[in-house]
C-alpha cells in the first residue's frame, strides 16, 4: 500500500472520523477504481489527470458533477473520481453529497453513520465533525479525501443552497482543509433548480450522460441552464446497461 501523508495534529484532516473501505462492496457498486480489475478504471485516472490540469491552469477548485436526467451514473462517477484522486499523493479532495433530495453516496461506500449534511450547511455542526475520511485500507486509497455524506432527505434543498450559510460553510471547508479539489455530487440538472442554486459556488462543470438514455438536446439544455459562462470540463458518457465509463470528451 502506498505511503500516507502525515497530517499536522492541528489541522482539520487530523481530527475527522474515518470509515473502512470494503473493496468487494465498492466493486459490486461499480466503483471500478477500487480493485482496478475492470480495464475501464484507467479512464477515470485519465479523467482525473486532465481535470486536475484544467483546474490548475485556471485557478479553479470547485467542480459540480451533474447529469441531465436520472440514472446516468453521476454518483458513481463522483465516487470513482474520489478514489482515483485519493491515489494522487499531493492532491487533497473534498467530496460532498449535495443531491439532498435523493442522497445515495453513503450507500456506495457502505456508510451508515452519515449525519445530515444540511446541519453542516446551516452551521449547526462543524465540517470537522461531519466530514469523514478513508481509513487505512488494502486498495491504496489515500487518507487525503474527506467525504460529506447525507442520510437525511432535505425538502428545501434549493433554498438551503441559496442561503448565505452554505457559502460560509464552503469557505470554511476551504480554509480548514485547503483542498485542491472540491467535488459536488448534485441532482440531475433538469429535475429541479438545485443545480442552478449551486451555480454561484461552482468553478466548473462535469456532465454525466448515459448512452441510450441521454439526448443531445438534454446536454445542451443542461449547459443553457448553468449559463454560457460556466466552464464545461467535459461530458462523461456512461454505458446505460453497466453504468461504467465508456468515453468522454473535452
């Protein structure tokens, strides 16, 4: 297993709770970057590297991951990217489940003690108390990933994302954890206004489409709703029958 970075005891990284990674569970939920047995895992590594280059070149940090409609594989894309990023030894990553009307990231990672991300965004609990990191594991996933899970459906998700408290908490996370990348797993863009509400807090966009499901006009409408000034990092095309990365474009 690769060496883990040593965090200063005074930093937020040192104090967060950590959860175990079950390689077989992750593989069963199509986190193909876990065991790396599926050849498609390398595509996530390529996506990771190109994304990091684009972020570095433009001074960006916050990436919204969304899809036009449901069942395109956006959460699996976010999870695979997080594991892939964890193997980049100098990259600190924060991943937040902001699909608050239908949270599912905790199911992918097998975490039951999730808390409510809405409480963190409202300032009721600190990011250090809510975020969780990877425990030492057998798949060489690094300790420098912090995940904000959510086990409580938030009926007023759009209103919460527009509340000044959300901006303050995101800024607090940046100050305390100093992440190189912040990934936001957002709801489908054409389903409600949550993605639009999140727009002011995002530097760039990653759209996940599903082969045989997503139409070209849906992708264009997603881009239109986010505005022509929102940088598009790429479109990830998943196979509808397996929810795995087949190709992507920039």
